C-alpha cells in the first residue's frame, strides 16, 4: 500500500495522516472515488476524476484540481507492482470547527493505492427495508457519508447475502450499496435511470456504451419477472446475481455472459475510455 496526502507520500501509510478536526472525519463532509488498477495503470481515470469533481461541486466543496489528482495517482502507482489493485481518492472539507459548518482551511486530498483480489463470478442480493432518497441533497453524489450502506450491507450479511439492494422512495429499483444493477425482462437488458437516485457508475455507463441496454424506472416487483441479473462496479466489473431475496437465478445468465465477454475484450483496449 502507498498513500499520498496533500502533496506528500507517507513513509508509513498506516500511521497518523489527517488531523482529528478534518471535516471528512468529524461529519463525513467529503467525496471519494474508487478506481481499478490494471497492470499498474488506473482504469478510466479521466471519468473518475470528472465524477469526483461533480460530487465535490454537489457537496459545495472547493473545485477539484484535476491535474493535482492525476499527479497524485501517478505518484502512488510509481514503483509498485500492481497487476490488480484499487485506488481510493478522498477529498474532504479539510480542517473545520467541531460541527456541521465548514471552516476556511483548504480541502484535504488523499490518494491510496493497494492490491485487490478479484470478486467472485456471482453474488447474492437481499432487498433492504430502507429506501434511497432520490430527492435528497446527496442523491447521485459519491460522498463519504456511507453509514447507510454499512447498515444495509450488515443486514444483507445477516440474511445470507453479500450485497444489499435499495429501492427508492417511489418504490422503484435503485442500486446496491456500491454497485449498479442490470436485469433482463422479456429478453431486454434494463437498468434504473439516474433519476432513481442511483450513482452514475462509471462501469454502468461503459456497459451501456459498449453493449447497450434500456434505462427505465420500474417498481421493485419487476425483478420477480427478471430472468437474470448482474451487478456492475469499478471493482466488480460484471458480476452475475445467483439469488435475490432467496429466489435462485441462473448466474451468470446468457446476457450476463455476453456483457462480461464484451467487457473483458474492451477493458484492456481502452484503459481511459
């Protein structure tokens, strides 16, 4: 693991790094990106930095300096052997008073790179009882305020699943704790629209560009008719779903296999699509 914070590489990435009054630590006032590393290269770095900037703008943080972020990524990757890894970029409100209001200190920027194990080919889902708020101030932003996801994922684990599925306030399909959902109904590949409150996933966007699919908002009950499902994310790529709320599904299904094959072909050819 290598870590960079506010312009400096840390000699001990597991040692103290940020002040206890950093607003990202005290109130979760921050945004982040997780980026896949393939043979020492950050995949889709431009798209991730652009989304980091959008999330920061949505949270009211200072503008992100893309050149600084890219330079930090290059520094943490330099000299590392990472055939498969993960980069975590965190951008917070910086040193602030102990409360919700921000101070006038500069934002904090942290970049960490570490090895990563590949995800299993398939996973299981449990629908959680807590809806995403598609009309909330944080809807669609990738913020560090992840406690809701922590609770949902723990609920899924207690019920024998490895990922949680959220509906939204309208009762429609939304997303996982850290993934976007695709599903097949009547032979058609579908995924929720961004208006559902789901994150504008980089992998989601690339699947739609490279393979296709229809963006549509539908009630959670539509999944009862789904013949197959898969999750996508930066770290999962394309991962089949073999069970939802105890209902077994073929996984990976035929369309899931097609999408995964397209992904496996395109990803090494387009490291910054």
